[in-house]
């Protein structure tokens, strides 16, 4: 059994093992995109390289997935030099990647809601799943969906075809589904009450029960902390109470606040906090305090003992932290937000920072997902996306205040162009690009034409994402596919496709789902299922894929 040194750590591996096997035995995370243990290495991605020195003292950069682990080999894997080589390999792959990680509507949503997954769930009448997708990201969903339309629908690529998808109405449809008590169902649908993380011993006081405070309470309670909201007025909701009954029915608002209470949040109403001693007392009895009162008069802001230029509390723009340890700020008290949606988004970001603080971590805002963007698609590319979805016009409810009917919601969701990547949470190219800090624009050139093929009943194929790993070729052959897949062309024009220009449905009769699971970039992805549950998951240790037609 050969013994090798990797980063000066000795490891003994079975005969026939590779340096990649040895690295994984040591617990090293090597970005082998095109590798799968039961397939022959194709050495196509070159992201798994190591700097290898043999027994004669000769040093070369080698792909670890195809380098046998010979006795006496010494390799470098986690050095800065090797990381830079891997980063360059990832950047070269990204430079030829014709596909986007996220849809424009998700970028535009202040709450980062996975709108394309939501659309697929509504279209499939999987409303319980849609509720989880929506409420995992967006607090006060039934309330804020009535205000948020302009933020997301302007970004919808369906605008280039006819009219944007009715994202606001669809969010509202999901958020209100079974929300209000009825004679036959006197309690809230359980699906609207998302589970909490295990309870912590940490206590948070939130001053202000407006959109920012309620939003922060929602996410902090779900994170397992004990939360108390103090509100100077006799009713919670802040500026939301200014909306008319027609625009925001009070029953809907009350139901949303009740959901927050059912998470364990306690409300203390008619409880003004306007001086340093009261704030000090709160700070002494709690592990963190969030000030989310809305705009304050200059004298009141100053009385809290925190710098307040122009009546706005001074706080770090990234962490929401004030100069007082453990005291944070969000919403209009910190910076002008004016709109309830933006104030609530501030509350969500502040909750993330406070959660980090309570767990002994450095406060930071919500994680920024590394995501590729192709830029504005051409008219031909948009038309190609539109050909695969419903041509129906935008839904127009007869009574706007009543929202969409179930049938209208399903039809409207079917208008979505699905500009996102179905493998967002499992794509290993994105995962390692984020881990290595790869720059997708480093080797910028003319990007490939974006293509998406729906000619298989189970999977979607996007050839511009294929990195030619050939895993799907091997999987199809092992599965005994009569037609299967193969490499076609030469040099820069090589591609994985169906032999004799055959249809993909015939090429992958049995192995389609396995090929999609093995694909490291989402070039092949499942057609009718979401790529991952809300919150994402770790990328699998599988491989890539390919074809079209």
C-alpha cells in the first residue's frame, strides 16, 4: 500500500488509489468537478491539480484525479500557489459558461425569495412547498406582497415578451392560502408556522413593532432566540396601520402578527423607550437590543445615548451595530426606508447580524451568494425561453382585492420563463468558484448563445453549461442505453450530444435522472423538481453532463 505526503501529512492508501483519493482520506476538499468514483477520469476541468514531486525530485503540476498515489510521492494541495492555479482553472470554466445562477426577479426581491422555485411549485399545485419557500425568505408575506410588486416585476424578463409575471399576486396567493380562520378551519394552517431552530438561552429586545421590528423578530425567533417586542403604541404594526383597509385588510395584518406570536415572540405594548436609562436597563436584561422604532425626533434620538445625525441613529451599514455593544438599529430609525418592504428587509438583515453576535461570531449581513449573470439576453434568447412556457396573457383578477383564484394562480405561474438555474444549490462549479473567490469576468470574451432544450420528459438540457466531463457519456453506456451520448466535433467546437443527431429522449431512456444527479454544473437538470429545498444544501460529490435535442 503506497504512502504519500500531502502538505506534509502522511497518508497510506490502497493500491490503485489516486492523489485525489489520498486527499479526501485526509479530509481535504479538492475541487474535482469532473470526477466520479465509478467513472474513468476525463481530466477536463483541471480544477483538482496539485503540485507533485516524485522520488527523483522532479516537480510538476498534475491533475490529482488521474495521478496514481505512488509510494514516496510528495504533493502540495492547500498552498497559495496551488489555490491560484485552481482559481485560474475555475475562471476559465466560468468564462465559457452560458447560463445564470439566479433569475433577475430574485436579485430584485429585497428578501432574496427563490421566485422561480415558487412558480414551479404553484404551477404543480404544491402549495405547502410554496408556503415554505416563500415564508423561509419573506416575513409578513401576506402583508408585504401587497406592497412589493414594483421591486420584482420590473425585473421580470417576461416584460420583453408581453407583460411581467404577476409575482406580487402569486406571492399573495401563497401567503394567504388557508391563512385566515374559517368556520370549517378555525385555526391557521399549520404550514404557515415554520419550525424553529433549537432554543438558545439568548434573549433579544426589539424596540418598535413596525415592519423592521416584526421582520427581525420573525427571523430571530425562528433562529431559536427568545424575543420580546416593546411598542410605544397600543397596537403593533407601525406604518402598516397607515394603509387603508381596502389595500391591507386588518384581518390579514392581524393574522400575520399572530403567526409571529406563535413563534414565541412576546409583545409589550404601550411601552415607550426614549432615554438612556431605559435602554441601559434593557441591555442589562437582554443579550442584544434592536432599535427599530421608525424615524425619531432629533431630541429623542439623542436621548438614547447614541449618535444621531439628522435624527437617524448612527450604525454600521454592514452590521447594523451601534457604538453601544450589543445594540443594533434597523429601518427608518437608522436610514430613510419609507416603504414597509425596505424597512422589513432591513429587519431581516439586522436579524442575521444579531444572530451572529449572539452565537459569538463576527456580525455580518446575509451571505452574498456568488452567482453568474449573463447580462441582458438577446431577443432570440428570450424568444427561446418563451417557446417552452405558456403564451397566455397576464392574469387579471375580476376583483383585485380578492386576489387570484387557484386556477388563475396555476395558469399565471406557468407563464414564468424560469431564468434561473435549477442546480443553483447543487452546482459544484458555483460552490468552488465561491470558495476560491473566482472572478467570472477575468477572461471575458464573447459569450456563447444561451440555449435550453426541453425535448426530454424528465430533464432539461443547457449545452452552454457543459464542461465536457463526459460523466453522462459513461453513465449512459453503463446503463446500456442503445443510443446514449458521445463527444462530437473537434477542438473548441467539441460537444457532448446524441449520436446521429438523434433525440435526447431516445438517447437517455433509463439513465436521465442519474445523469442529471451526476452533472456538476446543471447542464442536465431535473425538469419537474426543484434543485434543492429552501436554504440550499451542500453540493454532492458527483460529476457533469451534457446533450441536447
